[in-house]
C-alpha cells in the first residue's frame, strides 16, 4: 500500500461510476443534517465538508440558506460532477481539490463535517496530520463531526482498507483537543442494498493553551 496512488484511485471511481452507483450515496443525508439542526448552526457559519465529493449534502445546505460553504475532495472529477449538478448555484460554494491528509486551509471554520473520509486514513502520520489541521482550522468552541465505519462495519470500502472506529477509540483519539458531545451508530443501506454500520461523533474544540 506504500505505492498506492490514492488520488488516481478516486479519480477512476468518479469517472466510471454514477452518483447513485457509489456505496456512500444518500439522496437525503439525514444523519448529517440532523447534526446541523442539533447545534442550530447559523446559516452564515463557515462550514467545510471534508471528502464531500459529489455528495448531495451541499445541495441541501444551500436549500436551507447556508451561505459560506466549502467542499473538499481529493478527486477533481467528483468536484466537477458536483459543480455540473448544481449549475449556477455552484458559484455559491468554495471548491477545493486536495487530499484530506495534507490539506492546508487558509481559513478557520465554525463547523467541520466529515462523512467517510477520515476512515480512509490508515497511516499514523496521515491521521495525525489530519487531526492537527482540524485543530488549527476550527474556530474556538467550533464543532467537528466525523462519521466512519464502526467496529461492526466493513473493513474495506471501494476496494481500499479503512480504519474502523468505536465511540471509545474515536473519543480517545481526539480527546487532547476536542471534547466529545455525542456519538451515534447508524446503518447505511447502499444502492446495492447491503448494510454498512457507521459511528458518527460530534466534538467541540477545547480551549487549549
């Protein structure tokens, strides 16, 4: 896996599979949207969706009046597809093509959302880089929401090994800089009707000197 070209892999996925063929497809991302409701995230909050690809989350957030949205994905093809789908509304979103493991933001965010990007980081240095970037790039008392395959979920996704998490392992991994608010498990039904068990955890950034 040391020679694995992650970007090439995801470009191929998005060039060969349609929106409703990928396993993570959700017509309505209810779990993610529920976190926005829970935290009463203001429509002017600075929001980033890590690994958003051509997910429909950004569509639903635009429909709800959110005005400062950033979508990051490693795949240029995924971003292009999302832009084409949104048409003129795409200009209302900031689009970033970058690897979540090496991303260096030039903004600070109030709400950091990641559904199924973090669990693709399996090397310790990648995980540490990601969490350090989140720590530096989330506003004081800002919110971080991460969804990954749970201990009961698959060991691979799209042919790639992933790192599964439990509520405890996720919390322990982030506890130095983030306070856990809530964790839930969710069964996601893929377009092929298989079931993937996710754990979603929300955190608030701690004031650490």
